[in-house]
C-alpha cells in the first residue's frame, strides 16, 4: 500500500513513516522540506500521485485565530487534491475533547479541520489523541518564572508520541472508519500533579502553584480532555517514559 504522509518529517509523522515502512508498506514523507506547501497546494498533486492513503499530520504554526484559516485552507486543498488523485482514504490527527473546549481557538480550528474532512468526498478516518508526553515541558514553560510554575488542576490523560504514531499507522492501513477513533494514555493526572512529577524527575527545584486561571488548559473543565470508554488505551506510562 502506498501512503503519502503529509507532515511526515515531524515528531509524529517521522515515526508513522518508520512504522509503515517497517511493516512492508510504501510510506512517503512530504513537508515543506520536500517541496510541499499545503497552504498553497504547491506539490500536492505530485505527493498524492499513486497514493492509496493520505495521512495529514501538519500543524498550524500558531495557536491563535490564524490557526482557523490554516486548517481551513490546508484541509480544503488536501480534500480537493485527494479526490482528484483518486485517493481512497484520508486520515487526520486531532485532539480528544476538541469539541468540548470552545474557549480555545486552536481546538475550534481542529474541529473545523475535522468537519471539512467529514463533509468531503474522500472516505476518511479521524484519530483523536490526548496530549503528548513530549509537550509537557512546553506546557510548564508557559506560566513559569525562576522559582514557580503555575498550573491549573485540569485533568489530562497524556500519552507518548510513539503510541500516537502507532495508533495513526494502524488506522491508516485499515479500512476508512467514516468516524473517529480516540486514543489515550493509561493514566489520568491533574496538570498540577503532572507538573510536580515532572519537576521531581528532572531534579528541578521550582515549586508548582495551583492556579486554575493559568495557561491554555485553564479553559478546559471537568473531564472533557479525558478519553471515554470507547478509547484505545496505550501502554506507556508517564513515569516509565520519564525514566528512559
């Protein structure tokens, strides 16, 4: 099976390509570095030529209002080109609970991306994942100073990027879901608790202060970012990942 992986040189995409090629498929990475510009469509017909499946793992460069236009334009370009190329399955990666946090413009942008795919003419699958372990340090950096890190008690169910990539690869080689598969880590943490675990593991002496107005995830309440009963649960635990 030939699979075009758009965003195939990034954190998730590079691992998806490796998994697919390792299992006997022909996965080809595409990104600006290979001559593809999904915003303008430049290089898209060539990237999709002969592809059975296209996996879109591109991400907006910002989390602000511009992300809405980014996901609208890139998804419209991809769906149109995939139809013209006769691609039989389009896969995107989204976020568990994206439709439950309207206060976050980036989450609204991901829902817009999903909706464009659903309304399009190409059979599709959506993989919704929880937050990645690899991004926890960035989350801590948003609301920190020399001595403290302010974090809300928002509930998260994070997972390793490697497990996200495996989930995407599994869906890509299967039949179109015409729906969504949710994937999540094996444990639920409050974000402030996750901060304490992370700092302790790194020998970082900063103190975590619980502040339910701090940072992007303050906009999420209750269990909206937690996977529901139908989710595929990954095996890698956070402390296990930190210890590697």
